[in-house]
């Protein structure tokens, strides 16, 4: 079958989204290291050279896949926690979705322990705006409970909480080599919920944990 040409690209066109989704599928199927631009081009039905209209290399494409998937996760977090009532229930739901989202992102891209270390800068850049958004979002939720703590204290508190939650998730993934069954996922969830409840109870105290 003759491969088609994608035409001139647009940063906001549907073809770019299609590339990101097909690339995500390829990373899932083959893993980051073994995925080639030829694989992605074949999945899209056009020549690898056409991908260079949009991305200069596999690393840049990977970074954009991460940003796209993080944006989808952010939409899911806001949508599914919006109608939850009560600070405790809302935070528990948020952390549950966040945990599943991070695990899915790592498994999606087929990353090994070495990949996570070597691509650390890519991850850092991709999550910077995500973290900023979620701290602001969760801060508004906590502030709505008429807490006695200042906005600066709450932001520091939330960054600390999210760091701990991320550490538990990523440690579990690395220790299990990204092979998590339902039982292991449940164990991670229990640990994360215990930590979350400790932090939420600390909101009632005069001094937040740092």
C-alpha cells in the first residue's frame, strides 16, 4: 500500500493529535527504546519523513506524547472530582485517579528503570505545568473548607504531599519493574491513602507537616 503524504502541518490540527495517539500506542506495544519513527509512520500510514514536519526526533515526539497524556489526565482529574462532596472524599478520589494516571503513563511509554533516569529532564519539563495546576486546584479546595492556614502554607503543604504520593507510586513501579498486578496496585493505594489521611488530619493542627 502506498503511503500517503500528510500535507502541511498545523500545531492545532487533528493530524497532530492522531500522531500523538498512534505514537502512544506504539510506545505501549514496543516500549520506548524499541519504538522507531518507522513504526509510528507505518501505524499512521505515511512515510517516516513526514513526521519531521511535526517533530524533529523521537525524543521530542515522546515529550509531546507525555504532555498530551498529562493534559488528558488533568481533564479527567477535574471532571471526576468536581461533583465529589467533602474534602476527604474529594482528596481520596483525586489521589486515586492521580495514582492510576501516573502508572498508566509509565506503562504507556514502556519505560524501564534506566529510561526513567535517563529521560528525567523530559519528565521534569512535562510535569512542571501539571504540578502548578494541581497545587492551585487543590489549594482552592482546601481554602473552601475555611482553613486557618495561609495560602503559602497550603501550597507548601500540597507540594510536600504530592511529592510523597509520587514517591510511593514511582517506588512501587520501579521495585516491581512496572509489572503491577491488582494486588500490588491495591497495596500502593492503601499506603497512599494512609499518608493522605495523615496529611488531611494535619490540616486541623496549628502547624502543617513540612
